C-alpha cells in the first residue's frame, strides 16, 4: 500500500507532463472533432505601401486677363495650309506655323489639327509701353515631342507641369532680348501647348489663358480675331486732354504760334482717340476653302463722339441694292464704288476747323481778305458737292497701255524721262476715272468755274512763283474740245495744267547772325530751275446726265470722252459682268468692288502730280493668271440699327474667289517689268 501510494505523485507528474506536451495538438483534435483537418498557421504579411499617383496638372479655365486687347484663332492650321497651297500653286511647309509661333522648326512635335491661338495684352509689369504678344500651338505628348523640341530648346521642368524652353542659340536671358520666351503648358485640349511670348511678362500673363481657357471656346469661322479696347479705355480717356499738347511737342507745333493748325491737328488726333473710346469691340471672321474666301468685319459702338463713329453708324435705313448708275459704269472698270451721301451737319465741325487753318495760312502768306474769302468759299462749296451721293469708277485699257510701254522701252536703250514715248505710255497707264454726282450740272459747273477763278487770282499765282521761281503756276480753265461733239449737249471741258521742273539747290554760305545771338545759321540754299518739262494736262469733262452730273478725267483727252460716251449710251456696262451677280442681289448701304489691276494702276491725278521716268509694265505678272487681274473683289458695307444699349453696328463683308486670290498673289509678289 505504501509503495502504491508513493508511486501516485510520480504518475500524476508524468500525466501533467504528457498533457502539457499535447497542448499544441489540441487545435488538430478540435478539427478532427469538427469533421476536418486543422489548417496550418499562416505567417502575417507586412502591409504593402503603394506609391501615390502623380498629381495631375490643373487645366481648369482661368479668367480672361483684364489687360487683354486682342484674341485670335486659326481653327485648323493643317487644313488652312492645304488651302493656301492650292491658291498659291506651291506647297507651304508645316514649319511655317511653328516658325511664326516659336521661331523654331518643330512642326513634327505640333498637332496642327488643333487651333493655333494668339493674344495681345498690355504689359502688366509696366516694363514696356508696347503690348505683349503670345501665341500657342498644340503639342503631342512629351515622350513623343521631347526629341524634336530638344533640337532647338533646352527643357527645364518647373512648377504645375510647366516646362520652360530655352533656345539653344546662345542668346542672353534678358527679357528685352530678341528671341521669344517659350514654355510647355498643360492644356485643356491637348497633352501640352507650346506657348511663346514676346517677353517673359507676356508669356506669364497669357500662357495660362491660351492653354487652359481659350482652347475651350469654339468659333464658326476658320479665322477669328476680336479686338476689345476696354483695357485702354480709361487710359485714353485720362490722356485725351493732354494728347494734342504731347503731339504738338513731338512735331514742333505750338498752339500759341499757330492756333488754327494746332486746332486742326488736335481735332484729327482727338477723333482717332474718340473712335477708340466709342468702339465697343471689333471682330473679324473668315472662312477659307479652295473656291475662295469669305470675310466679315463687325464693329460695335457704344458711343458716337467721333466723326468716324457717327459716319459708321448713320442712316441704317439707307440699305438697298446698288443704284442704277453703278451698273451703268464701263464693264472694263477695275474699281467701282458708291455711297448714299453724308449729312453736312456731320462734317460741319471738321470743315470749320479746316477753314480756320486755311485762313491762318493765307494770312501768314500775306493774302488780302478778298483772296482769303474766295478760297474759303471755294472750300465750302466743294465740300457740299463731295458729301452728295456718288458713284466712282476707274480703269485702264490694258492692251493700249502695254503697247505704249513697249514703244517707250524700244525708243531708247537708256531711260528717257518725259520723252514723247514716255509721256504717251504714262497717259495710258494713268487710265481714266468717272464720278457720278447726284447734283445738277449747274451746281457742279459753278464749283468748277469758281475753282478756275480762284486759281487764276494774281496773288495766288505770284505766291506759287515765289516758292518755285521760274516754274509756271498750275492753271485750271474752261477750254473748247472737239471731243464734246461725241457727248450730250451742255458738256463742259476743263484743263488742269501742271509744269514740272528739275530744281537744284546750291548752298552759298551762311547768314550773319544777329548781334549776341550765337553762331551763324546756315541760310537755306536758293532754288534754281535747271530744266522745265513739257506741260502735263488733265482733261476734265462735265457731262449732264439727267438730274446727275458725270465728271470724267484722263490725261488722254479722247480716252476720257470715249468712256463717258459709253456710260451715257449704256453701251458696255457692269451689269454684263457675270462675276458681279451676288452684288446685284445684295442689300447694302455702300460698297462696290476692285480687282488686282486697280492695285497696280496709276490714276490721272497721280500721274499729274509727279515726274515719271521710263515706265515699266505693271501688268506683266497678271498675264500668267487665269483672269489676267480682272477677277472682282466685292465689298458690301451695311449699318445695323442700335440695339441692346449700343449706338449701332457697322458690318463689312467680302467674298474673294480663288481667281481673285491668284491675281492678288501675282500682283503683290510677281515681277513688275
């Protein structure tokens, strides 16, 4: 019994030890008891930390800069380049766009299917008096565009996703340097936009707007430009009283020395400033396609203080088809325009200022009161005629002009100014002009005769001879003409004759200065006539045309009579030109057309005003175009009545055919001789 009792603790100890050894197996037994095997324990994994995604650049719209003056857009540059290439007949490279924007050949990095925008703003930094300009072009993702951009720029990443571009040309970093300031901006319509400005300030002011705001806007035109003078309106209004004095100082004109001339200059300058203040906004829109271009200029006015604004917004009710007289002008005209008249009250103030200036000038020249009164009356009566409704036409007989030019060239291998052949060619190149005035011939002839009388006054003739000694004074007088037989009864003929001369000036020393007035001043060298040219005559015909008067001019007397006779007889008229069909259906307040030849032509008055060397053929380049320079470019002007608180709207529209565009390219870029 004792032995058995002594062994019990040992057995208990062994049992506890066995149970302690079996504790780790209890979960396994529990799993068996529950009908399955116990899972093996899993080691705990450390918590994974994913890198935060890079912050997306902010491309939300920003407010329009308060200093913005001009905004413009070329909607799809790639398409516009293709259209322009078709017009010119030669392919325009895409680098044209990026050269204009960035002054660098990086077109392969650009997306020219997206718009190119530009803007002009006042320099907010105040470092420059000149406005700043910036332009932007869409750029492909940086991983694609970087190799191309790095050929011209060094890329330096900055804040907010902006990448600064520094040209690899060795230019200094002065903000007034010659090169543009460029940067890549995150954009609302492209991965990036390349924005370049004329200064660092322009770039920083306009870059966010051109990359984040303007790309969100849409316009119905291929080209859109809008001008808003609001940022400078307060500046102009504040400076308006001081501008005449500042301008007078700049040109050496003082009010106390010449009050009348000072008043005229001040009024002209003031009217320009007033026009900018009157203007609410100006917009231009154009659609470009292979058949041609259409353009519209719209000016909205908030006031009519300036004469220009009053004329631009007056008489919206005077809108109709072009007048019948317009269509009676010669079919071969190169420019024909009409207007429906101006109210004399609108020009009253300007005429008064001009008369004051004329009076002061005549007084200084020593004219008597009778002479001054005669000149002032002529200015008054002539201005009353000029505000009448009128039609103006001009043209040249191109074949006759080219033959005359060739004769002048063949006459001598050396240039012979004012030879008979040169004068004959010049007369043909000057062509003809016709004005139809809604005034009876009695009123027009009265002013013509008054002009002849005033120009013949001895005091005026004497004064001209003092200014140019030895040179006969111009004359304007009524003379008979055989050509009047081909024109209606009552036709009058006048001749305006001018003599040109070669004048030399030889200095003959210095004038003695008054005592105590400093060093001697050089006396102006006297004028000496070395050669007088043959007189040049401008022939002027006044032809009665019912209640109207036709005024025809030409250097060639027969040419003027011939063109006037055609108008009277309605022989060959504008309504026979099919290219003007759209103009026939238009309702407009004023307008007309011109062609490329009109740009190259001289005019009768222009020829009369100057001496001419051996002429060249200005129409040579036009011989290579399909229409030879005769494709018309119509212009329609319309005044819309005031609405929504504005003072009125002026609209000008044009439609330029592909043929006219080709003529213009040849006229402006082709050889002239």
